[in-house]
């Protein structure tokens, strides 16, 4: 049975580092040019400031997925507390059921508890999660493009 937990990012960083390489290999753009090298100190600082939400998925105590979002007043709308999804991941062998949907519902409850008014999330085109977000009643609002410049 998969369970969801709000956890301390810094305390669980070593466990997270076990999953990050597979997440990177599956989804990251420009892997031939940009190595996986997170600014962990920034995540830790944002957590200390109360601006990071770290949710884990666990099965029998083992981390099998995660959600990381940044919470702050909107840059254009300072009265609107906003969560912007940084990354989310469910190990491939744990997909196909409802693990992702349940994780996002868990995150939503926590964001409401924290007073967040607006939540942004997205997915890579090559690994489209639109069906999940539409199921969860998200509204499609923007499309991003990327261009490698070097």
C-alpha cells in the first residue's frame, strides 16, 4: 500500500537522491549538455523560509515517489498565495494505478490547509500528464517552449 507524507526535504535528501537519476534519465531535456546537478542548498533554504512543500510516496517505508512545490505570493499578484510545481515523480513500477492522482489530491489538501489560492503544474510534452491534470480539474492555461542556445 502506498502512503503519502509531508516530510522534511533536508532530512530525506539522501533518499530522494536515490530516485533523482531515474527521474532525470526519463524526463530531462538536453541530457547530453546539462548534467543532473540540483542546487540542494536553495531547496533547503526555501524550506527553512516556509516556501517549499515536499511530499513523499512510500511503500513499506521505501520512497517510491515525490512532489516538490514552491509556495509564495504571486510575483504579479502579491495577495495571491501560489504554489508552482517544481518536480513530481512516481517510480515506473508504481504507475498505472491511482498513485499519481492520490498524490496530487494529498498535495491539494495540504495547499488548501496552507492557504494557497492558485496552483500551477505541468508536464513534459514527451511524457504528457494532461489526462491526470484534467481528471483532477486543472485548467490548461499556458504552453512553454524551450530552445537550447549553446
